[in-house]
C-alpha cells in the first residue's frame, strides 16, 4: 500500500509542477486539481492504516500530508514570484490548512531516529507562520483587507505556537 501511495503522490506532484506554466492561466486549475486529488487520496485512507508504531503496513499519513502541503506551497511561491497574487491564494490556503493538519496528526514512531525527517518537521513548524504571512500579503495586494487581517491573525497564532 505504501509503495503505491508514494508513487501515486509523486506522480501527482510531478503533473502539477510540470503542468503549471506561470504565464498561462489555463494551467492553474489543472495544477491545483492534481494536488487536490492527492488530498482526496489521503482522506480516503482509513485510520486503521496509519498506526503509531512502525510496521510494514503502516502509512505515515502525517508525513504524506506534510508533503502535499509543501507541494501546494511550492506552486504558490512560483505564482507569487511572477506577481500572480490572486492565483497564488488557493494554493496558499490549502498549504496552510494542510500544514496545520500535518502538525496536529500523530506521527509514527521511528525505529531508528531519523535526523533528516526531524529537520523536515522542524522546517514546517518554522515555516507555517510564514505561509500565513504570505497569504496575508497576497490578499493585501488584491485589496482584500478583511481576509488579509484574518490571515494575519492565523500568522500570529502560528508564530506564538512556534515560540512556545
């Protein structure tokens, strides 16, 4: 199950990344849909398939969620860099939602401590408030101040959580 899931998610990541042409708005929705399909796949996995102890059949749903969140964020940054602020918003929203969800999900205990994996989680913890901040910037550049303040509120909450 894990091998098929990993390959499927990788394929969806590649399709979304290579399918997004930042100067062609017709590619934005298909890229978003590929990643949304990855979310639906993760949501379809029954909870008994991701126990907390390592096993051959265990699915590290928290880590997969973290990866999908990062994929949304990467595409959002690509759009932001070419001043497509409004188009970056849906990608950023999903990135923030999934990043927070990944941090709340229980993680599988590693048999052998994996320093690289821990660095990935630390990076998400430290980066989540920046994602909310970037979302607020995009809303601000689009003139949507009410939603901008809402995003800044979550930015502040994420930042406070990081400082604890």
